[in-house]
């Protein structure tokens, strides 16, 4: 059995791509997208027709609506290749606006429903800012499931649990990137890999906290740099993996051991914590890595959203 199939015994495998033609060979359950992945896909010749067709159908609509319709078109196509759910992201430029994020999430669901996609097959992705988490809480109350992205710290995970969101996406690779860059010449790759990888440790802490207290929110490790990070999180509820890393896992027959176990988490000694807005903002501010990576991630997604808008205007 190859490593990808072995991993599926412990963990739900999710494809991290906007390139839905790559999906069939890996048989993922779910798929995730973001503005950067959609931008990458829409520039490939084989997907150019999706942009043209969407613009022909909805020309003259406001730019933000045209963008939502394009990403919903990609999501609808992806759903034809997977049995589960697709994650579709609210515009990152709304990350500090609770009401606008909530409204945009509602509209994305309405657009999916207009294409015949049932609400339970979509996760609305929102950045894990305080405002994003509150928007997600409101969406969940409306029966719209959410995926809280750009999550780098324990306080973000706790606030998401308090908001009863469906799923969180802690970013393993970007946490690793920050610590590696911060250490500079002193970085020891061997000593900081596998279970000792700072990104892996962050997800383990969140997973164990959730399982210990019976929190229903799903934990989906995201943003991987190598297969070692993925295998060190075998047993996590879900892992969203790029097609390139899925291909690597598929080529290897090395054994896969379960690394995260709910029974182990139940037995651990863990203190329950809570955050109101003031405490959340302070805890996030105290974590330099999370503060920098959250801001950087929002900026990067916003830049790609603008690039996507330019392609839409030019279509």
C-alpha cells in the first residue's frame, strides 16, 4: 500500500488545488481553494473557457459579484470530481469587517444553490481574525458551515472553537517558514523536522486540546512544505495536500504510523482556556509569528484577488 492510501486509513485527505483535472488520480474526499489557487488555475489554457463563459453569462454585474461567480464556477466543477465538500474563500480584503464577511459568505452559498449545489457540500472560508471568527459564528447560526483559514496560533483555534465553527485550517508550512527564517544560520533542519517541526507541534497542540474537551470543530492541517510534515500529522481529522505532495506520497511504500490519537489527547492533562476580544487580541499580539503570518497571508490573498479582478475585467 502506498503512503497516500495508508494515510487515508487515519485521516480524511483533501486536495489543495483549483486544478480540478488533477483530482481524479488521487481520490480525495474534499477539496480546498483560495484566491491564489484560482488565479493559478484560471491562467492555464485548459481553464480559460471557464472565465470566458462566466463573463459572458454575467457581464455588466458588479466586479465583486463577477469574482464570486467565477470562484463558485470553479467550486462547482471541483464538486463533480469529489464526493465531499469544497472550501470557497470570502474576499481577504473583508478580513476585518464582520458584517461584510458574513454577507459575502451568504451570497457565495446562494450562488452555489442557484447552480444546484446543496449547502452541506460547501465550506465558506474566512480568515481567522477576530472579525472573521465572529462572521463565521453568524454563518454557522444560519446553517452555513465555515472553514477558518490563515490560522497560526492556539488563541485563534480556541476562539474558533468558542464560535462553534465547522473546521479550522492551521497552516503548518508557513509556521515552519517563519521559524526557519527567524533562526537563520542557526536553523537545524534535522532537529526541527517530523514531530519536532514547529508547524506540526502547533497542530498537535490544537488537536489535543479539541479532542480532550470534546470540541466538535474539525482540525485540517494545511500549507505543507514536505511529506514529513504530513506524515507527522497522520490521524489529524483532515489534511489538505497539494497535488505535488500527494504524488510524492503515492510513489512511496514506506510504512505510515498514526501520529495523532484522540485517546491519547483525552488522557492528557490540559487546562481549558477562553478568550474574549480583548484577551484574543493580546494573545495574538504576543505571538510574533502568528501576527506576522496572519497579516502577510491576508495581504498575499488580497494581491491575488486584485489580479483575478484584472483578468475578469479584461475577459
